[in-house]
C-alpha cells in the first residue's frame, strides 16, 4: 500500500509542476503550441506545392529528399532570407536574394492568426485574456523552435541559407506578426503605439500619425492612400507593358520550359513575383527606375542595354533600350495622382478640424471643430510624404536583391533613391493639393447653400409645428407659418414672419364695430363682415394648400365639432378678441 502511494506521488509530481507553471504563466503553453503550429503549417504548405511539381515533372533532377530541401529553402526565402546556390556552372556559389513578396503573406497571416487566438483563448470561458507579453513570447519561441531545425535541414540542399540574413529576417517577421496578432486580440489599443511614437515624434506630429481615439491620424491615412495609389499604378504600368510586349511575353513563357508541369511552375513563380514587379514599375514611374544588373539602369529618360538575361515572362515587360519617349514620360502621372490623393486626404481632414468627417468636422455629440491653419495643413502634408517615402523605401528594398555574382549582383530598385523621389513627388503635389482642398471646403462651408440653411435654422430655432399652423408657441418661441418647414427654405417672407409674428396674416388687431361700420359706409357694418368672410375664405384656401396634412383628429378647431367659431379653425393664429363670426353677429370668446 505504501508503495502504491509513493508511486502515485512520484507520477503526479511532474503534472503538479506543469500545472503550477501554467498557473504562474497563463498563455505561455498556448503561445508555444501556436507558434510551432504556424511554422509547421507554413512548411507543410511549401512542401506540398514543391512535391506536387516534382511528381508532375517529366525530368526530376533529384528525389523526394531534394524536393523537401527546396521547400525548406523557399520557406526561408519567403521571410526575406538570402539563399546561396551551390550548383553553378562556374563552381562559384551564387546568392539568390529576391524574395517573392506574395509568399511573405502566408507566414505573416499564420503568425497573426495563432497569436490572436492564443491571446483570446483565456477569454473564451469568460476569463480575462492571457497576458500579451507572455503570449507574444511563447509564439515567437515556438515559431523559432521549428524554424531553426528547418534552416539546418535546408543547409544540406542545393539552396543553402545565408546565416546572417536568416538569423535576422526570420525572427523579425515572427516578432512583428505575432505582436500584431496580440495587439488585435486586445482590441487594438492605442497606448503602446502612443508610447512608441512619443519617443520619436513631438506631440503635434504624433496626433497626425495616431488620432486621439486610437484610429490612424490624417497623415497616416494620407500616406497609406498615396502608397496604395503608387502600388496600384505600378501594377497598371506592368500590365500595360506586358500587353505592349505581348509577343515577347508569350515566346518567353512558351520557350522557357516544355510540358504543362513546367509551365505551371513558371506561371506560379511569375504570380508570386507580381508584387515585386509592381514595386519596380512604381520606382520606374517615380524616376529612379531599377537595375537589371550592375551598371544597367532603366528609367523613363533612358534605358541602358540589358545584359543577357533568361527569357522570363516578367522581364519581357522591361522597356526597350534607348532614350525615353513621351510614352515613357507618361508614367509620371502615377506619382502625380498619388500626391493628389494624399493631398486630398490631408485637405479634407484639415477642413474638418482633423476629424476626417464631413464639412462640419464634428461627430455626433461633439461641437464642430475649427479648421486647421494653412501652416498646419502644409505640415501634415509633409509628414504624410515622409511616411509614404518610408513605406516605399521598405518595399523597394524588399523587392530587389542579388541574382548572382558580377553583373547579376544587383537587381531591382535602390531603396533610398526611391524614398527620396517619393518624398519630393508626394511632398510637392500633396502640399499644393491639401491647401487647395482645405481652402475650397472652408469657403464652401461658409458661403455655400449648406451655410445659409444652417443660418436660417439658427434664426428660426427648432422648426416645430404649432397647433394652429404658426404664431407664438407655448414655450415662447415662434414657428414658421404653415407648420414644419425644411431648413433649405429661408425666404425673406418666412424670416420676417419669424421675427415679427404680429404682422402675420390673420394677426391684425381687431377694430371696434363703429370703425368697421364707418369703413364700410353702412350702419350695421354688413359690408365689413362680407369682406372679412371673403378674406377668411381666401386665407383658409391658401393655408390649406401649403400646410402639411394633419391627422383627422387634428382637423377639429379649438371649438371642437359643432363649435360656434368654425371658420376660425383655419386661421394660423388665435382669433383676435371681439371678432365677429361671419355667419352672424355673435362674438367669439
């Protein structure tokens, strides 16, 4: 019996220790498991694709082991790591450092998803979310725990990883993507971003990048819009150039390999490199262009003769060698449009007081914000240009790299040159556009139709319907004649009726019977009564035509059904005391 108890205690000790560690660091186990799962799924996806192409290839050069080595190397290349190709004709190892940007989306999405789910795992049963730093650390460590053996395994193949770039790029992608996932799980709080921006930006510029409510600021939104237009414009230039060189593109695609499996591999490689080619085209439109080898620069002004390159379909879109033509210069419309879009975003936000809303610049429940000054508007446009230049610099750096040695040691755009050109283009165009949009929207809000309508609404106060169609109400305010009116109608007669209710039709002071008799020329004043009846009938017809329809119960006058003062039910104001009923000589109370 004692032996059984001792064995039970010994067996339960590791479980107790694991439970104690889990209680002290909640979320760590989920993070480790999620990071390892993300790395394993990414490697499995690349392995399935490579093995499928290897099986369908009529001329496989190596066995399944070689295909798996290539899959691990491609997984590292997707993170931005540089590879070394050893099986060259000259025997000199050649670097391969142009990462397909489309492949980067898979590991980033997997890391983001597992980090978000690991942080939300503690809140599934109503418990608070797991600590963000613990989950983030667990995901990164779990991802690197699988990625390190994969890199060591890839080192035994034909494409070997360069250890310096591998040790920098893979952890950097894991840290950034996992951090974004944890941040999303916590509802994207603005505190961490504010603390980070507070170390590098002053207070005024920090609010332009990150708004007070945690959303992207005016400058950040403008920079994102400008970058999207530049990338989209580069993609359009790529498609146009491929169509222009359609014959060369088709010959390169059909002549590079034979068989449907080889052409499928070329097609997949071209699709993964389309984002790279779009960034190259954007750099071409900005002016610095891109390199097709050392000393071979392609710009809208001139293109040097390219060295002997493989007949790849995307390379067929490279402009012809020689001096630039007006058709090449037309690519400059892309950065102009990007600067105009960024400037429009800044000008719209400046006119709205930074809210980014409508002309009033206020949200529900807030007072209208004052428009920015011209200096602050220009500063926001300049900051948007700086952010856009930083984004283009990163994209241009990632989109290029070496494809070999000697003349093939540099391919693609130069990052700092693209960033400088973006700063000039976006800075000039966005500043001019932002100032113009800001002045135009401010002028429209002051002197346009919406401004006059708002002024009329302020003069008349709330447009509520009076029980009798107009005149003073119980709270002392005055409503417009004829019930509820639209704020867009602000005629002179309506405003005068609002300011001087005593002058409204039907509100004239009553005269004594002697005065009416003297005016009509008859002792009994019957002529005055006839004229009064005609005037009341005409007024009632006009009011009934203009006034909104009321429910049947509201059609009854103050006297009710069968009252003594029926004709006065149509008057817009209370009948004057002592007025005679047109049907007889009785006076209304």
